[in-house]
């Protein structure tokens, strides 16, 4: 059998099952087994037409037809890419393994010695396995079958087509591991994805908060710029856009207005092909891929998820925390994700503004890549180090990110240790405030100040070479006062996300401690959100 350990497969016995289980299986077991074959070959869920074709082949030619199909298909791919690469692809597609060339080269003679000398025999062993190591494949097949059932019930079978659609489903399926939790989370994600399918594409979103009027394009040639002939569009008033089903390339969004904070969106957001949302978290994923910090989308997404300490029930490639909070104000996972988004953006905006000012650049985008790569590397290290999530409220952690960003942007040691500590202290206060928020309105108010007045004060401090004034104004009680007076954007107001009472109208005789001085406030000391979406809110 195959034993999974340290991302390896080792052959330790000779038993090889055959495909006769297909003839003996009844629905839905047969559909799941055919899904497993398709997933091993492609990494994604088979469509209803794919399953029908495989069932017809089985009915007409028996198991020999399936055997011949697998051997012919995999044989052709092996001629193009080599046997080693295709074994890596099959084990990645089905079991989620990231095998090295050396591991596969050591495995091949062992497989052959045990009688597994054709692609169809390897497939047969995998789809008939009952050991624990095969659970990811079983889970992926079950989720795929559930997705097809959802499409059929909605009359959308024919809409599951096109490169962009396939990539999105692949990204979801490849996030399923051996746990029921991962399977169920992806089934939920696939259900939402099915609801966003149209006859011609997928309804996607651009979000920091939702960004209205943003330009979105698919970077088919990977140069980071919108070129002639590359697909592009503009988001609507709630950050929605429709991605055509055959679009290829990573997605890039820029410009527009953040309707949570009511501030112009001055950054650039990116996302790998196959995502259904473009936001700061997908931007971190794409940064890891573009810089070579991660080899696959799955590796990068896992690093972001673990590095930020997010629940393993979500996929950062598809999760929309704002929509979840509109549906359920008590969704703790959704609020945690949006807090993480806010903290990430605070680091990116404040640090890149300081560095660009130091370099004499008017546009902070000039230093944004350096900050993004430094933050991405820190998240990657945290996800692999076994020390827990990266604490973006800790001034020492932020100071290291700022210094690494300064070096990467070509400034070297332009910032003194004292200046770095002052900048880190301001960002730590902004992020502590975000972390302490218990409502969407409070979180949005913290974002408005952090990415507006506080960032402007940091730029002025850099010009003067002294951040003392900025530190005084944007930490402690002074920061709390500014946040209490901050106006939120249209999204918060139109959805009637009400606080009772608001921070600026609190009648409590014992006001809570400064949020910027407390990482773990007592929820009873914070105002509670009453979220009542109107029909105008996007579904």
C-alpha cells in the first residue's frame, strides 16, 4: 500500500486493486469513483457531461474502456512532460502531496517492483484505497459530486465551462484535505460559487471594503500592466464585476472608491487566476507566487491563512467576510478575516507611504512591492515556524517588517532605530484598535483613521524627520477619540449596520480602556452591532 509521511509515498506491499469496483458500484458511489478518476487526471471536478461520458464508456466497453482511456491520456501527457512530472501531478491532484523529483524518482522502481507498472494500475490503487492517506481524494470526490448536484438543481450544468470557471473550481477542490472540516468548508464555497455563475461567466468582487468604480483586468502575459487586447472592466457600485468564463491570467484591480471607508482606493490589488474575490489577502497570495516564495497557489493560500491565524474552515481565495457579516452579524470567523484584512492594509499603506516619502516619491505604490514582499515573507515564516500566527499588533514584529521593507526598497538604513520604533508604534496602535473591534462599524472607523489621517501624519513626520507629533496624535486615547468621530462609507450606512450605542454617543459612566492599549478587551465593554441589510445590498 501507500503510506503518506513527510509528503512522501512509499510502497510497502504488492496488492493492486482493479477497476471491477466500478461495475459493482451503484449511484452515488459510482459517480464518486468516476470523480476520483477525473480529479487524479485534472485536479478539478468533472462536469455532468464528463460523468455521463465516462458512464457511457463503462457501459459500452466495461472496465477495459476506462483502463484504456487512463493509459492513453496519461501516456500522452507523459510524453509531453515526463513521467516524473505526471506522478507529481497525480499525487498533487488527488492527495494534495507536493513530491520532489527525488522522491518520485525513488518511488518509480518501487512501484514497478510491486506490479504497478501502468497508469491505470496506479489510478486503480488510489481510487480503491481504504487507508487514511486516501481520504483527501475521497473528500474531493464527494465535494465535486455535491457541486454537480447543486448545479443540476439550479439548472446551471451548462454554465460549468470555460478556463476561468475551471480554475476557480480547481482552486477550491485543491484546498480539501483529509478532514471533514476542509471538505464541508469547500462544499459551502462551491455552493456560493455556483450561485455566482452566469451563462457567460462568474460574478466576482473587488474588496478592501467593496471597491466601486475599480478597473479590473486579466493580465494574460503576466507583465503587471494592462495591455491592448487584455480583458478589462469596471466594478459597479458594490464592487461587483463579471469575469468572462474563458478569461486567462492573474487578476489586477486598481482605482475606485472604498465604500466602507468612503476613501479613494489608491493601491493595487491582485489575485491568482481562479479566485472569486480580489482583496488584500489574495494580493498576499499572488505576491508569494510572483516572488517565488511559494510554488503553488495552495501553498501560498495556506501560508496566508495560517500566518494570519485564520480559521481552517475558510479559503482566502473565495471568502467574502463582508457578505458573511451582512448575512450574520455574529459570524466570528468573518469578523476575524475582516480584521486581518484591515491590519494587512494598515501595514501596507502606512509603511509604503513612509518609504515613498523618504525616497521623494509622491506615489506610495513605488514602495508597495517591497512592503508586500516583506510582509509575505514574514507570514510565510510564521506559517512554517510552528510559533503561531504573525502578530501584526506587536511593535517589534512591525519594526522588523518596516526595516526589511526599507532595505528591499533601496533605502538601506535611512530610517533610524528610533524612527522605525515610532512608525511601528503608530501602526501597532492602528492594528490593535482593529483587533479590538467587535462591530463592523468600529472596525471601519479604525480603518478610516489608520489609512487616512494617520498615514498623512506619518508622511509629514518623514518629511520633518520626526514622528513625535504623529505618535502623540495616533496612539492611546487620542486615537480612540479620532476613531469615535470618524465617518464611515456608504456600504455601512446603506446596510444599516447600527451600533447601540455608538462610540461617540456612549452613555456608559465607565468608559472602556483605550482600544489601542488593549489587545483583548472585554466584549461587554464594547458596543454591539445590529446588522440589517436592505435589499440594496448585493447578494
